[in-house]
C-alpha cells in the first residue's frame, strides 16, 4: 500500500512537469500510467511491446512517453508462464549420461511440451559472452556503407543483410550470418558460401570464433542429452559434429515506428497493420542456442500448441513471451530434430516482437547437420512419420525463401508420410 501511494504521488508530479492536462488514473493493476521504466537494484526490465515488469527492490522510475501495461513479475529464477529454466551443471560435468538424471528428464519434458527451455550453468564463461556482446554492438554501430561491404547475396548466405523475408514478409531487423562450411570456419561451400569479415577487424573475428566454438561444444552436450531422451546411445548424434554446417546469427532490432501488439494472431501482418521484428517461423536445423539479454525488451514469443504435427497456418494455441533469465541461454528444437525424434520433440513456431522505443540485440547459434546428412526418424515401433530429409537440399530451399519471395516456404510437413 505504501509503494502504491508513493508511486501515485511521483507520477502525479511527473505529469505536472510534463505539461500534460488532466490526471492519470492509477488503480489496481497499475494500468494507464505514464510510460514507466522501472529500475531495480539489479536491472532494468523493459518487456515486449512496451509491457513492463515491476520487481522488488525499486530504486528509480523514469518516463519515456508511452502508456504500457504494468504488472507484477514472476521470480527471475523461474518464469511463471513459459518454458522451464533448467540447471545443466550435471550434464556438463558428467562423463556418461543416464536417463534418470534430473536435467535429462527436465530436457525431455521441455522438448516434448514446449520445444523451448532455458539453461543455466551451461559452461560458457561470462567474459566470453560479454566480449561477444560488445563486438556485436560495435559492428552494428558502424555506418551502413561499412556494413554493406560484407553484404550477403544470392550466391553467398554468409554476411550482413537488412532485407530478409520470413513467410514472404519483411522483417524489422539487421543481421550478420557467420558459420562453418563442412565443419570448417574458414571453408567455402556451394550451398552457404563463405564467411565475410570487416576488413582489419581482428577483435571482431576472434570474439565471434570463440563464442561459436563454445556453442558447438554446448551443442554436443545437448545433443547427447536428446539422444538419451529418445532411448538411444548418447553418441547417436555425434556423427553430425565433424562436418557440421552450423551458423551464428547476430541480430539487431532497431526501434520500429509501427510494431504490432503482443497478442497479434498467428499469421504474418500486412504492411498497413504494422511490423514484427521476425515473423513466425520454425528453425530449420537440429537445435538453436539463443543469447538474449535480460535487461533489453523481452520480445521473443513461442506459440504454445498441441498441434505441432499440423501445418503452421492451421495450428491452435497461444503466444507466450520467453522471459530470459539472468546468466541463461535459451534453447529450442529445430525441424531436423522433430524429424529425427519422429514428432516426439516439437520444433516450435516462434517470432520476435518489434519495439517502438528501445533497440534489442540477440544472437542465435543454429546447430545444423552436414550437408550430405539424411535426417531419419527414430521409431522403435516401426511407425515412421517422415521420409528421410536431406539437410543440404532442405537448407538450400529454406535460404531461397529467406532471400527472396519464392512462394510457399519448404516445411517438414512436405516430407510427412
């Protein structure tokens, strides 16, 4: 009650200073207030589409012009609604995995129910992540002319771009793609091309390579857990490590003048309706490791559904924000893992909301199989749901849809028996 009273007095004072006419209501639910950003002793927590979470330990309020909804937040340790947070310390330390391990069981449930989960104690040092974040922001701060010197093209998927399509709809973002070609960071392939680097920027390349290698190592641990969850030997997916074609994507989401609301439906918006930072999609590969920052807009949404075996357009469910936990990484299942698991695991639809006021950075690492790998279902009962999916062919067709409008994007439902 005391906090309620002090906030009301403060906001009335701010309203007077700003020259606004009338009074703002401040009632239960903390609704219809001046756009409040709430800083706690630990962090500032702006949330998707302007929604703000108030956490205990408030030390300062500031105003920035809009009128978001304001609500009490769940504990940072475990989201109240959304994919689970899993401590994988035992997974990283273990010489041999066992299905009875708590982390393995949690991963199994999350992969089946959500296709998303967050991991803590993941083994990537904080200083490696901080250096990576710093270099990512430094690159996007460059002039457009400098960034365009490493722009990707139809023949080379690696490099900078600001014109990607998702579901034949333009995204509100800038990106850089950096990856391995047949397991070689310095290699070249007919499908994805080769990495491009800012000329003379040794620090940027070193930070990207270090973080990329750490994510590859974490992927190995996660893939072994997935194998055990599926009743296989933990080395089942190891054959995909040697010549993997994984890539790291740096995302920058500038403020957007017309973002759609957080409850916008499953379909992609028309241009006169507004924009999403990234339109709804599933990731193509085996798994994704996402770096998203806790003190930036919480914009990632996953579509919670029980209809993961249906075409994207016909699924029923609801959008849920994935609130990042401090010191965590966000993991999600990709299309090839859904195929390999024979629909036991879900490759979830997800999207990223644009934000009118605040920029956001994120970085997904996509672990992808070798180009010549045929991904086949694990079906101990013999009831196979997919014909084999050649990764190289699937990747080529998916990139064609990202680069230009080629009509309906390739999906794993095209391979369903």
